[in-house]
């Protein structure tokens, strides 16, 4: 029912979620890059470099997408970015070797995915009133996560059908074309009066001086965990005799179902306590994947636990970033939120690839555990910091009443 009410309140929201699913297949297919590069004689370090190259163009895309949206409108800007996703996926499938050609494809991926991922929530914020935003963010991110998860599963299906891994990239390119057409249709709808989306140095400093800086930091740390595990899951599973598709099935099923079914309830709870609990789930999941998993069932359950923790916590802190932004700076807070996410999700695989080559996947898991603990520490600090601030405020109030 809530999804229906949301769609009535925001015409075209269902199409927006469908198009987001289709475009997200392109990023999901990058989780097969390690497999693709290995089939061409490369290793995890090569795959990590290709993925991390996308971080450079992503920064450009995030910072420039707001200005592009101010000029063209968010929907048309996303449709334009989809062209980069189509080119990147076709390039991964067609370009031979593991050298500069694939690096260029990584740059194209960063441009397209960075602009789309940044402007998607802003498009929702433009069309949905503030009290419904967090729930709509959860529905949108659930659609994106569904697409991301479908990418590696398309690769597994191709393998079962004895088709080359490039088939998944062709599929992602076709899906991106369909998503482009839908966003082009949405761009023809009447535009609403909106706040400027482009970010300046002053606006960025204003956001980072507000409480919104903490969810921005946390999404960067969470992105590092997600990017590291997703990008090298084929290597992790191969080293332990596991089926890598189980990770994506467990993680995506849990993350998607939580975002679509119970995120609307979770976001109405105390956000600080919810984030602290969910960050703890992420720590437990990383511990399980690193040191406790012995078979496919444990592998599936650990991935599902990570999906619950990461999937719901993302929705919670996304809402915090929007709602704790200074007045008039919600789009800029969401831009910085996306930028931090990309720094983690595209930047960490470079380090992870180096760690795997030098110390195996165990070295990567140890590093991820430290990142997860830091993320949990931030959420704990926010929770107890708020409690301390309330106690101080109550003490001052009692002292003031005593003087009277």
C-alpha cells in the first residue's frame, strides 16, 4: 500500500524505479571484471586498477552532474549519462586484452554511473515531499540494488548456458539503452520548480560543517566494504571452493527485500539507534565471511546478514544526509553523499587488488574488518554523543529553573 501511495504522490515514480534497475545492471556487471580479466591472462591487481580508474571520472561526474541538471533537468541529464554506460559495457565486452582500452571503459563507466547514481535521489527529492523522501529513497535504492545484483547473476547464467562472460556485458548494454529511453520519456514531463543542484566550494563547506557530514563519512566507509567484497567475490569464492553466485543471491535478496518491504518501517524508528544496530550487523557479517564461513550455507547466511545491515543502513543514512542538511542545501548534501560513496566503492578496490596479490583475500578481509569497525564506531559516537547532549541540555534546564 505504501508503494502505491508513493506512486500516486509522485507521478512516474514506478517508471523511475524501472529505469534505475535497468541502468544499474551496468555497474553490477563490473563485479565480473575480475573473471573477465582472468580469462585474458590478468589478475586481481589489473581488475582493481580498472575499477579504481572509474573513481577519477566519477568525481568529475558527481561534481559536474549538478550543473548539468540545472541546465537540462535531472531526468534528461541521466538519459545523457546512460550513453556512457552503454559505451562502457560494450567496451568491456569488445575491447581485447587488459590494458588501456579497458581503462578507458572504466573512465566511461565512472562518468555514466556517477551522474546517474547522484541525480537519481535528487530527482526523487524534486518530486516527493519531505516526509515521504526516506521511504522513496529506500524504494529507489532497492531498484538499483536489484539491477546491481542482476549483473553478476547474468554472468552466472551465461556460464551455465556455456556462453562467454562477455554475454553479461552485452545484456547490461541493452538494458542501459532501455533505461535511457525511459529517462528520456520522463524528461518530457513538466519540470517542477527546484532548488539549484550544482555544488560550489562554499556550499560543500556548509554541508560538511553540519551534522550531515557524518552520514557522508559513513556511506564512504560502507561503499568501501561493498566495493571490496563485490569486486573480488569471484576470487574469494574460488580460493575457498565456494560458488560466488551464492554471495550475490544472499546479499541482494536480503538487501532488496529489506529495502522494499521493511525500510518504510525502519526509517520511522530512531535513526541513530537503527544505524548503530545495522552497522553492528555489518561487522558481524565481515567477521563471518573472513573467518567463520566453512561451506555454502554459511556463505549464503553471512552474505544475507551483510545485505540486511548494509541495505537498511544505507537507506537510514541517506535519509539523515537529506534531512540534516542545512536549509536550502539538500541537493548539495546528496551530491556529497554520492561522492563519498563512489570514493569508497571505486577507490577501495584498488587497495583490495594490491592486498590480494601480496597477501591473499585474507589480507583484504582484515582491512575490511577495520573499515567496518570504524564505521560502527562513528555510529556509536553519534548515538552516545546525542545522549550526552540531551543530558547536558536537561542539566542546564534544571539549573535555570532552580535559579528562578
